[in-house]
C-alpha cells in the first residue's frame, strides 16, 4: 500500500529510529512513547491487522514473536516488557498496518482496572 505510513517507513521514505531490520521485518522506536522503552515490530509486507492473517503468515509471525524478546533485552528490558497488538478499529488500532508494540521500563500501569 503506497499511502500506508508504516509501509513508507519500511521503504525508507520516512525516517525512523531503527532498532532492527532484515528483509522481512523492521523494528523502530515509537514517536510517542508510552514508556521509557517503546518500539514497534512490523512486517514489511503490508497486512492491515491480525484480522488479515492466515496460515501463509505463520512463519513470519513466528519470527516476529521470537525476535520480540531478543530486541526487548537489547533495549534494556531484562525485567520484562509488555507486548500489545491492537486489532481493528474496535481494538484501538490507529495505523492499519500490523504492528506489535514492545513497551517497558519504569512502572507500567495495569492494562485493566480491577476493583
């Protein structure tokens, strides 16, 4: 998708602070971090969201999930981190290119309020 923000970043048309890059995957720092460490892991292949995933994408998503903890540790998140994948408008997705947020450092608030 030529107009997709993350596709433009993956093609190098928009600069980013890279964490990692290979032929299929790019990781870069979020421009509006929610914590001291906040980067995103994206496939270079345009996929709108998890709603578009099927068996053909299993190897790519598997690589992304294996890469996430390695990159998190390299960014200093030895004590743990949060992974977030917002899916679709109802799931709070804002950029419609599949991405995994890796968030950590400091004290993260709970994801769900409990009474």
